[in-house]
C-alpha cells in the first residue's frame, strides 16, 4: 500500500517568505519470485499565485 502525506507551511524571515514542504511517504513491495521495486521518488511542482490588481 502506498501512502503519502503532504504538509505545507509558510514561514517569514524578515522580508523573505519561504514555503516549507514536508512529504511523508511509504512504498512497500513484496514478491515470492522475481524482482520487486519500491520507489520513494517525489515530483514537486510549485506554482506562484497571480497577484490581484487593485483598481
């Protein structure tokens, strides 16, 4: 069973704002004969929200 939990936090230091992403995941592979592969690879994409214009 594969399980992934993702938690994101915003942390501000001075004028800079950082995004902290914590990824907890688990991959299990079982076989009786042959090869098995359990991968914990992660693909992360970060999108920037467009700023709203003030009229």
